[in-house]
C-alpha cells in the first residue's frame, strides 16, 4: 500500500540464493544494475500500476492486493526459484 505511483513489487533471488522483495518505480526491475539497490533474478511480480486494478477493483488498491495471493501459481514460483538458484534462468 505504501508504493505510490507507477511501478512493481518484485520477489527475486540474489546471487546467494536468498529471496528478497523490492518495490521499484516505472519499468525498473531487480535486473537493472543502474537502478536496483539489490540485484537479483525476478521470480514473481506484482503490478502496481493503476491500470492493473482500476477497472475490476474500482481503484481500491487494498482489495487488489488482498486478492493477489489467490491468483499466484506458487508451484510455478517454486520452480522458478529452483531454476534461479541453479542459474538456469
């Protein structure tokens, strides 16, 4: 909820296999060394641009965020984590 404006929140894996979450503005992502505070391989992303929730949630960002976990394919995220830790992505 604290992210204002356009951007994304990322779940990523660093070079040591550690998970981290970062929120970035506009089109930036954790692969962009010039913009990221921490570099990592993204394995899940939450779209925080207004277009992602405006129509279905009538601009109720909190409801959109609560529903996000209901649509995530956690099996796929787990496989992406495994691949990232093996440098297969």
